[in-house]
C-alpha cells in the first residue's frame, strides 16, 4: 500500500488527538514532532518550508514509509500531519 493510501485509510482519525494513547505532550503538534524526531532523527530543522497556511516537514518519505507502522501514521494523522502526494512531503496546516 502506498504512503498516500496509508494516510487515506485513517482519514476518519484526522485531528482526533484526544484518541491518542500516552501522548508525549498535551500539544498535538509537539507530540507529532517528537514522534517524528524519535522515528527519524535529524540535525536540521524539522520544518523545511511553508506556503500560505501550511508547512512542510524535512522527512524522507520513502524511508518514512518503510519505517512507519500503521499505528504511528494514525497517531500522526490525529495530530494533523498529512501526506501531500504531489510534493511527496509530510505537511501540516498552521
């Protein structure tokens, strides 16, 4: 299943942060950033670009797709993280 399909399969969980078990923070964006940093540590800023009301994350989506479990994708989606298939990027609205 493609990364886009995996995010699409949890559409009904979008922004349902209250369903997240044992969040690392009470803030959905911070919880998502901590999850991503734990999964895919890096040395640069996690936010790589922004446009209008959306920002894009410095995550290699091919590596992420191989590593991420469906539960992790669901929890990230609960925090507002989406996958932009056209740009091949994880992103989030402000």
